[in-house]
């Protein structure tokens, strides 16, 4: 069987002849009724495209009627023929794949249901309105069962404390290990942990015992911050949780640090003395 070929008229295909220079001519529709056409890189992020557009908008009439740039986002009709608001501006234009290269600048809305439906449609490659139009009993039964299962799961989480919710939603990944097997990879028998405080620039590094538990690390970090910045409102280490920096993974509970997968993998796969980066 010959290899599959992309449609040569698909401007979002990697080997598209239409976008051979890596740029796409995009039509932008503004809330003021102004139409602007710009050539943008097909792999540019939505955020950078918005910045490019905003530089041009200054040269057009009725610019003074527009709000701040952060008040707007782009919307388009995607490949599944569904109107989609591009709230995640880190996505690339070639990943969004509008049905036509037309982006409309709209005021940010707050309908989570529509946004979720749009994201699901993009993931499965079919608009949810198409499923709603199906008359297949088997498909409908499956959807009903999945919805019931999801509702039961959500209901089971209602009323939980934030720590119990965290345990249910993001259970910590443990890696039972024997400390003796890792001692030669430790820094003087210690783990080096770098703690970054969320929503500020503070980063503190500590050499801690591999048998220390996460709550003790919280205490160290909070005490260090209070020493530098002075006393704030009364805080408790139990009100904070450690997150693996850059990942949706959390380090909490009574297990020693050496038994958390992120710590073990950092020790094994990296050089001696490398930090374990956590956000509090």
C-alpha cells in the first residue's frame, strides 16, 4: 500500500505547497468592524499572533474604541465545523487548524460548558453536535453510562477537604526504594531541594535528609521566607502543598522524600548534586 499523502490544498499540512514558505495569509475581524489581513507564521502561537495584530491595529480607525489587549481573545470555526474560542493562547496556529484562515477578535466570555464541549470536539476530531444528531442506540447508551459514571465520580468528591480531594484526584506517585542503594548518588547523604513560592520570585534551596517528609519541607520553606520578609498573617505548613515544578504532580503525605518517584528518578537519572525542583 502506498504511503498516505496529505491533501495538497490543506494549508495546515506540514508538506502543504500553499504554505511552502511557512507563512499563512490570515484575515482578522475586529469588534469595531475593521478587517485586517496579515501574513503570519503558520507555527506562531496564538499569543504572538495577537501581539502582531495589535501592533497593526494602532494604524486603523476606531482603535480608541478597543479595550486592553487582554480583554480579547481569538475565535474561529475549527476543522470540525464548530465555533471555538481560543482561550489557550500557547497553542500554535497550525495546531488550531481553523477551517479557513480567519480569526475573529472577541471579548473574553465565561461559558465553561461551551469551552469544554469545544475542547472535547477538537480532541475526538468530531463536533459534539454530530454525536447529538446520531440515532445509534448503542452509542447513546454508552454516552448515558459514561455520563452517569462521571456524575457519580464528581459527586463523590463534593464535600471533601482539599487534602482528601488532592489524594483522590492526584495521588502521589511512590517508588519504594532502599536508601542504601542510592546513598552514593546523594550529596553528602542529603537531598538538594529547591522550593519556589507560587506567585512570587522567592526560591530557596535546602539540603535535607532523604527521610524527611513533605510537611517538614513546608516548614523549612515557610520559616525561611518569614525570616527574610518578616511576619505575615499566621500560616500553617499544613495549608500548603508541594508541586513538582512544571508538572501536575504533588508531593505530600507521610512518606519520606526518598520514596517519591520524582526524587528517586532525579537521583538516578541525573548527576550528583542536582536539585529537585518543587513549587509550594
